[in-house]
C-alpha cells in the first residue's frame, strides 16, 4: 500500500522539483532567436586591457564548471552537458559591452529529442559572476 503512494508522490512532485531547480528555460527556435537578438549583457569597465576582459570571460565560465572550448581577448565559448541540456554559451565583447549569447539545446520530455533552448538561469549566473568579477577590488591591477 505504501509503495504505490510513494511512487505517485514522486511522480507528482517531479514537475515542482524541475521548476525549482534553478534553470529558467526558453524553449524553441523562435525563443533562441529572440533571446540572441536581445541577449543579457555586462558593461566592460574602462581601464581594462583586452586580455583582462578575455581572461575574465573564460574565468566565469570555468567557475561554473563550463568547458571552455574557445578563449580570446574578445570572445569566450563554453559548453556544459547537464540536466538534459547541451548548453553552449558565447561571451562576446562588442565595444564596451559583453553580450552573453546562447546556442543550446535541451532534451524534450515529450519526444526525447534535443530541441533549441535557452538555459536562461545559467546565463544569468554567468552575467552575475562577470559583474562581480569586474567589481573585485584588485581586478585589473595586475
């Protein structure tokens, strides 16, 4: 008698757990296009060299356990396969702004296929970390 109740409880609790797991997701190709047309951004403080900006972008990706597959003074690309996502974040400097772009997919619970998606919560974490990195007292003084 207890076992069916426990199974039912777990099945009914799963959507709540997924919603609270911290990754806000935008699904579908149109959502990805819409996001990348107006992505999250971070202003670049004046006085930093291109190399310092590039190092900061790569550093925040590594700090969140992304695999950095490309790193240059104006661009860093990271990948993360986690929780049904094949995420790819592109941090790209354009003038005095870093744009945080996404080229990601997530596994559909309905079809089991990977579909275009934006792991917005994860990208917001990168945005927050990069802002904090630029605000560190000694950042840029090396």
